[in-house]
């Protein structure tokens, strides 16, 4: 898939982003209530989850089968991108060049690397995420040789239920075969017994 200009790609499987976050966030009344008592890290994780789930068609970051999962729990904050190559950067979008006034010595923003797993089955894209408190700085290209983008999917209740259903289907098939074989053997023994009695 070719990602249009001004959009950020979201790959199936693991994704790694660099995100700038204001360290003194601007909060309206609703934001102050929603984020009351949350650490800046948790707010970052929630922002990433919301951006992907709300704006990337066919992407699925949260675990819908687990109603008690904490929002943002599926996003990991890491020290760096671990040698991955930046595929797209904010520098490609001129209107975002000064977003959050990042890069200045006294900037109120800090850059973080985040990792998340998209359970969607195909590549998609979302308008380049940014607001007064956050701006996506870079999207890293998945590398099958790098554990950050090639590891197993994280545990999800949704996946566990799906696997259990598949396992139950396999068990039912095995039980069906055993019953069929047993029924056939019983019928054959009855037929043999009836022929012996007739002779």
C-alpha cells in the first residue's frame, strides 16, 4: 500500500513510533477531568491507542474481548527504536515543522518511542497524528530481523477465546470421528454375529 502524503502508515503486527509529548500539557475542562491522576506516560499511551483505533480504518489496537483492560495498556513505551529505520517523518509535512516547538533547548516537549500491535489483517493509514500536546515524529519500518517488529502478538483475551473456539472445534471433530469409527465397528460386529447365528 502506498501511504498518501500527510498520512502515517499502520502495519499489521508490531508498529514502532517516535512521539513528542508536551510535558506541561494544555488541558481543557474535559481533558483535566479525563486525565486527572494519570501519569504523563499513561496519557501518552492512551493518546496513541485513541489515534490508531479512532483514525486508522481496519486497525485494531485494543482488546475488545476484555472489558476490564486499561485504556492504553496495549501501548509500550521504550527507550529507543532499537536500530529500526525511519520510514516516514514529520519533516515531510511542512505545516508540522514547528509543532510543539520541539528541538529547542527549553522546549516543553519530550520525545518517546512507543510500540504497539495492530491486530488488523492489512496495512492501513491515518492522518498524521498531532494536536496541541502531541505530534508523531517518525514511523519506523518493520524489519523481520528485528525483535521489536517481528515478535509474537501480545496476549489478548480476544485471541485466547478465538483459539479456544478453534480448539473446541478440533476436539468436536476428533470426537465425531471416534464416534463414527466406534459405531461402524459395533455394526460390523453385529453383522458378523448375526451371520454366525444363521450358519
